[in-house]
């Protein structure tokens, strides 16, 4: 019975909505349940732009549990507005399935990643990335990444961080043509934490949020390019 309850969507769940058009996840939260398998959630946005979604669209919803992440197919059945916030109503079309494999390729690569806090007493939520005040960003430490994908990054750190903690990340992408002379700034939430006995460190799995479409495109192109380079090097080593 506990396993069945664990696989149910619950009010308050942090969820990712992914359209089949662009494959980019948008993060939001389940606000209410209306009847059997009918839910409401605020329409997510990225970089100040709302997710483009229409009535009767069928998209994917991912939610998280300690045992892993689960994905269901949903259909948009309506919209409503409360004050300045717009909500979508959706119904669940399939039973949750535990993701056995990652939907996005994770590129093993060592990048310098600065873990930062955003300190602004006048603002409870992080501002949109395009208008962030870098003077409010306080670097906690700079660590190395283990891998990166379009949706997140994992790093090794000697420090301990709480699950669910939201951070500002500064990623340094090395490039032959130095097109990225400034750190790539993005928000991330700690979704997984495990101890790495080989390095005597904590391995943090972090999920990006708040990124613009252009940021997601850049990450996708970077991962694809580096993946191609690594495969080419491997073939040379193997003598293909």
C-alpha cells in the first residue's frame, strides 16, 4: 500500500512539465486536486516567459520521491486565473512509471562550478535570471562537476547541503574560441545527495530551474558538441 501511495501525485508536489515539442522541462507545483485525477498547477514560466500550452495538449509530468522520479502523461482540460496568477487544470491519463533511464544524456565532464547564495532581504523569491543583480550573489565555494545535462548537473563537495536547497550556480565552460568568457549563471535545486566513498565527498545532484529557452538551447548544444568530441577521441583510442 505504501508503494502505491508513494506513486500518487499529491498537492504540494514540485513537478516538471515537459512538452513533446521542445523537450524542455518547466517547473511548477501542484496547487489543488479537483475530483479524481484532476489537478491544478500554476502555469510555469522560464525567464519571465510562460510555458506555451493549449487546451487538450497532452504532455508529460514528472514528480519526485525519495525512491526516484516518476512520470505520467497528462491532458490539459482548462485554465483559470486567481488574481495575477494563471493556473492550468489537467487530468492524469496514465499511471506513474518510475524512470529507469535518464531522459537526457548526462555528459561526464569536469567543469568549475561555483555554488552561490542570492542574498536580498527585500525579495523572497529569486528574480528572473535576465535581471539578476550579481552584487547580491555570494560565492560559498567552487567545486568540480561530475557530469552535466540540459536539465541539471552533479558536483562533489566536502560540505553538507540540505535537500531542496536552492542555489545560484556559476559554471565555467572552457572553449577553444573562448566564446564563453563569463561564467554561465543559472539556478539549481538540490534533488539528490549521496556520499561518495572514493573521494570522501558528498555528491549533489542538482536540477536547473528558471532558465530561458536560449539557456536550454546553449546547454543542449554544449552537451551534444562535447559528446561528439568524446566519442571521436574514444574511436581514435580504440583504433576504429
